[in-house]
C-alpha cells in the first residue's frame, strides 16, 4: 500500500509540474522574428540564364553543325567545348553506378524497408548488383535483429512466468 501511495503522489506531482510549465510558457509572449525575404531571387532573369548556358549552347551548336560528331570525339581532340561538361546524366535524382540510390546508402534501404527496399534499389540503380547486394545485406541484418529481439523476449517472458508459478504468496 505504501508503494502504491508513493507512486500515485509522484505521478500527481509530475502532472502538476507539467501543467505549471505549460502555463508559464503560454503566459509569456514569444516573439518570432523572420528575416526579410528578397523575392527577386525567384524571378527569372533571361540574361543571367543566357550567360550561364553560353558554354552549353556553344557545344550544342557545334554538334548540330557537325553531324556525326560525338562526345567521345571531342574528348579525344581535347576540345575546350567539353571542359565543364560530363557525359553522364542523372535525371530526377537517379544516380550513376558509383553513387548511392537517391543519396541514401543501399544498406539502409534494405534495413528499414525490407524486401521493398531491395526492390527499390534494384529499380533505381538499374540492376547494379553491388548496390542490390548491400540492400539484401541490410534486410538480412534487420531480420536477424528482429529474431534476436524475439528470442530474448520469449526467454524473458518464460523466466517471469516460471518465477510467478514457483513463488508462494501468503495473504
């Protein structure tokens, strides 16, 4: 009875303290100051865009004028047109072979999403076997952790039930 009373009073005092803190926070005026936003950065300036795309436009015009000219040919000629241009494309976040799928390691895809993560890694990386293997490893590690936690839980419950069954209670 003494433990029950002590726990009840402790719980009541914790709740009173929580409500007192909430009241204190709600009584104070909290001023939130937002930095002024310069909306001009969201406007499209055609001249700035043209300057930024100048090199790419030069490369495009060269390829249009010289039909049959490819990136590899310009690379062999050490052309200045391809100095800041790469031959790879990664649309909408899809990655090349050396990168993680969407910037998240494949192990984590498999670990947190299981077989769905493996399937996503397979589709995003276009069957990159190394990445799919990492996702499978993550899935297996997560499965192993779940099994170990389940076994520990069953052993713990069995130990408690055994202790309860063998204990004599006197009233």
